[in-house]
C-alpha cells in the first residue's frame, strides 16, 4: 500500500474500493486478508495483528494532497465490542466514506429481507450516472438496497465535488455520435449523411452501455434517418409507411403523414395521365405491331439460325483456346486436374508439398497477374475426426470465414459426399477479416471417410467472375483416385 500510495500524483481525485472482508473494531475499521479466520470478529485481538487500519491507509493517501478522496466499503462487520465507525475511519484525512453493513434478518413488519451478497450492482448503477455527486450516489445506493439485508452507511459528510462520471463527460468525448442533434430541425436533415454518426453511437453504446446520452442520440439518429428515407421519394411508399409504424408518436409524424398524402395525390394525377397516354400508345402500338409482325415472322427463322451458327462457332473457338492454354498436374496423393497456365502458376513452395507432421499433401496456385492476392489450393489430409464433409467445413473452415453466401451439401457422385461453403471475408488475424471472396469444397468417400480432399480459392471480390469460373473448371476436370491414400483409418 505504501508503494501504491507513493505512485499517486498530487492534487488527484482518488477513489478507494475495499472489496474484501472489513471489520469494525473499537475505534477504526480494519481491512482484513481473504484468509482471515471466520471468527475474527469474535477475537478483537486479531484485528491489529492481521488487519490494516483503514484510517492509516486514508491518512497516507491524504498526505499526497489529494483534491478529493472517496471510499467505498463493500461490507463492514462489527467485531465483538466494536462497531463500523465510518467517521473514525475517515479520521483527519477528509475522506468521504460509503459502505454497507448487514442488517437484521427481518424488516420492521417481521417479513423477510431480500438477501444481497454485495452492494456491487446498486453501487455500479450509481457510478454510471453522469454528473451524480458522491453525496447523490449515496441516495441512489439507499434506493437500490431498499428492502434488502444490506444497509447503506456513510461518514458524517459526503463530498459534492466528486463524481465518478463528471457532468458533460460523454458530450466531451470525440466521437461521431455527438454530431447527432436530437432536436435538429427537419430542414437541416435534408441531405445529411447520418450513417457515420449512427455507427459511432452504436460503437459508444457498446463501450458505455450505461450512458444514456449515447442511447438517446442513437435513437434520435435512427429516427432522423427513418424520416430522411420516408420523405426521400414518393416512389418508396414502404419507407414512408415504415416511419409511421416504427415511430407512431415521432417528432416528424405530422410531416411524414403530410408527405404521404401529397404523394398519394400526385400518384393519382400521374396515374390518370398515364392511363390516357397508355390508351393512345396502345392504339398506335396495335397498328405498328400488325405491320411489323409479318416482317418479323419472315426474318425470325433466318436470324435464329445465324445466331445458333455463331454461338456454336464461338464456343468451339473458346474451347480450343482453353485446351491450348491448359495443362494437367497431379499429386502423389493420387488426384489430377488441369488449369489455365495463362492465368495461374503453381507456387514453388507448395508444389504437392508433403507435411509429415500433419500428413497433408498441399498444392497452391497464385495468379500471374494479381500475385498472392489470388490463392487456389488442393489439400489432401487424413480425416482425424472421421466426420462428414460438412463437419470438416464447419469446424476447420467456417471459423476463418466472415460472410456466408452459400453453405450446402453437393453430391456429384454416388461414391462421394461433399459440402461447399462460399461467401466473402477471410481471416487475416485473430478476429480480423479481409474482403476477398472465397470458395471451399470438401469431399469424402462414402465407404471410407479416412481422407479429406479440400479444394478452394480466395480472390479479390472484383475479380470473382474470372477466378471463380477458373476454380470451377479445375474442379470439373479433377480426377480423384479410386482408393484414397489415407484409407482404412475410419473403418
């Protein structure tokens, strides 16, 4: 305690929390170690030898010329012949003390009291009130402990200059949330981008769940955003109705209702004009269609034949190009597939690399154009858990992925069962994900689950069409062995 007190700066506001056993003696309150004998209160001679006088602690702290010194004592138990004298413990330190003392087991009417293990919860509620002084915290604590077997106690004078959370603390924090004006005029909201401020409020309510100012601003921001959407366009009546449903007594209810009425009138006028235009256009269209239909019939068959011929020619040219630019590779584990050599290259460090510790065969491709941002891979490993393909994906792959767009069984043959997982966001660190698209497919033989074959890829989302298509071509060309390399482990 001497070392801790010695590190306190001068002119500081200091709060002391006595959370362990406390015993009131003849002239002081003693802080006792956790392993104090249970009958220490009946043996006053143990107090000075086993405990620390609270008055000594506070007197040492006061020597640091503290601006404010407050103390919270979880529970004080009176020793035989002693009492919990908070004023004696404060001594000459000028400290303000609040604590709890166990009451009788019945209330004034003889009924039972609510048992409380600690004053923790009501005290935390008091500490969470912005601008509430230490004296006011005592009143909050009294209300929180009302009707329980733990009664609030305090020294004779409690400071009104100390608050656990000073007034204006939350408004003074540098956060986008404080940019939300709950009383903003409707005209000021037009064109305002509220999303950053709302996200800021969501973050601050997560950090300070007890901070009412952030909760109020969050609710105000959400209502203001709903108002913006409600009056953004007459073409979105759902957004307009959503505001009235979500905020039946909202600040902007009258404005939104007026907007909805004007939109309805405008739509009626537009509908009538459109009906008249449609009638005239229909008559003109019928005349034009009759003239055109005969010509269309004459040219339709000829045009369809030309398109089919062109499609077959283009498809044959594309297939020939792919065949000329693809090559087949294989693995010591028994699989083969072909890939586009103009698009991908096998990593020199992972060319059917065998890891004897994990007993895995791994082949990795990178993009010739986008480098390591694109990763295609095939990994063959023993199925240690002997589970299904879905279980492997769920346990080994899913924790390292963020957003799931597709997760389903894929059974391409009667011999094998597979499961595919597809989406965006792959792990780059603990709890951190990038924005790349991913595709993972695991397959296991039905008759022997001993081997897991996992083929997949990760690539930038903006190039998904290119690399996902190549990955599917690789998978379609893949030939797996009739008998897996890690066989008979799960029999």
